[in-house]
C-alpha cells in the first residue's frame, strides 16, 4: 500500500494536461510559504510569504547574505524543515503534508542532497557510501548496487579510490564522492548547499562543470551559494534577502544596490500588467513613476518633426524606463507602448520612493544618469 502511494506521488513529469496532481504547472512550487521560529527572544520570521517556481532542467542558484533565509528556503524543498504555513509542491507530491516516514522515503527517491561538509560516513568506504541510498530505498539488487556505484564513481573520476575511506581523500575528492552518492537513486532533482564552500577554485570549477553536465542530461539543480561568480554559471539566480525573494529582473535593473536595499525596494514596488499595444506613458505628461520590465516587452517611441512616430528602442525583462523625466524633474520625453504581440508586466516605483532610493545609493544614481545620457544621445541621433 505504501509503495503504491509512493509510485503515484513520486512522478516528476506533468500529466497530459501539462499540470501535476496538485495543480502545479512547475516541477517545484512554493506558494506563500512562511516559516517562523520561536526562541527565547520571541518569534523570528525566516521566510515571509515566499513564492518560488522551478521548472524541469533548470540550474538555479539561490544567493543571499548569511541569515537571509536561503538555507531555510532550500530546507522547505528538501522537506528537512516544514513551513509554518503555505504549500510546498514537488512534482505530484505535496511534501508539506507527508508524515516523517513518508518524507524520508520520498526524499531518498526524489532528491539528491549535496552538503558543504560532504557528510560521508567515515567508517564506510567510498563505494559503500555511494551504495547506501540504494540500500535504504531498496533499489536494485546488491550486485546491481555495486555495479551502479562503480559507474557513478567513474563518472566523477574516483574509481581508483572506491575502496578507500573518506579520510584518505582530499576535500575535492570527497565532494565528488558526495555527488556520486546524491545520484545513486537517479533522482530528478539535486539540491546543493554551498557545495564549493570548502574547495579551492580549481576543484570548485570541476564541480560546477559536473553540475552543468548533469543539467544537460536532464537533472534539475538548486544550489545555495554566496559566490556571485558561481551563481552566474546557473541558468538563473534567486536572490533571498530578509526572508523574501527579490525579483531577478529588479536585481538586474538595479544591480548597484545592496541586498538590503533590494529587499526594501521589493517591499515598495507594485506589479502591473498592460495589454498588447496599450499606452503606458505619453510624451509631455508629468513624470511620476519609474518602471522595470519583468515580463514581455515595451516599445519606446518618439514623434519625428515630420509627424511620424518612430520606434527608438525595445526593452525586455530586466530593463527599465521612465528615469529621464524623474532625473530631470520634468515631463516625459517619449511615449511607451506595451509590445503589440506580448504585452508587458512591469513593477512600478513612485517618484518619492525613487528619489529616496537614489539618495541612499549614489552608485545607482550615477548608473541611471549614465544610461539616460546614452539614451538621449541615441534618440537625438535618430531624430536627426
């Protein structure tokens, strides 16, 4: 009965209508997840209404300062910790509803977890460590387990060390052994918590290359890291600050801000959608809002002296507009329309909050001014 439940619940592929059992469209979905801890000083909110979606085959880096909530976020996905409220859906499984026994078996078959400090059992050989998850989940015969473990060790270039104890291996070799162990049951998802934190740069590079290879082979990887250079190797980054997820396109547009400043901006912005072709800004009107594109695109248009309207730019996710009128304290200098095919989704920052932000970040002011001057020069050239 239990194994029949597990087979039904453990699917990593959506059904024919493109949705999973609990209505999720994505392999991993967190819906309004709140996690509150109680301590002697009172309650502490580690996660504050987090929404997150990860699709199959993505390589997602989760970044943030120490104490930002990024490890708590990962613990929600792995089931190591449970939300105080909200839903955590992985494939066809609502993992926040599982018992501890169901959780352990589900985790063993669905996830491969890679820790910063390797967590290899010191009294078992390397090959025995890799076989351990197969034993726990009763997968494959004993002979097949050994054959599979050796194949995985070959994949991470450790066959010559299979019968050694972990203490005889270097840090990089132990991490590669831990990756082989994480792959033991062929899980669809790998979760890595600071996997290169204790490795030198050369060894860290080899680990990341292995992750990239696994993604190409169809694995989904979520990796916690504080290394921004490493995060750029992922297909996208999820930034966590003060228990909240920062929109990646807001972070891209305002790249000079600190994590704390980005978290403040995210609490101030408002989301708005415009239909295809809809006018967002009109030349000559009073400037009062700053916009960042988060989905779709916009067309920036100017009125040519001969009466024609000409398109001078097309802005997509992570780009912004509306800064010129605000920086110069006047009226709009162009007209902006939502893309006629895609429409657009933007976040809006009111002028008072915009100017407060620039007062707190001179580097952001300088960057916006630089982009504005480039745009004005380009627009003048197109008019001519």
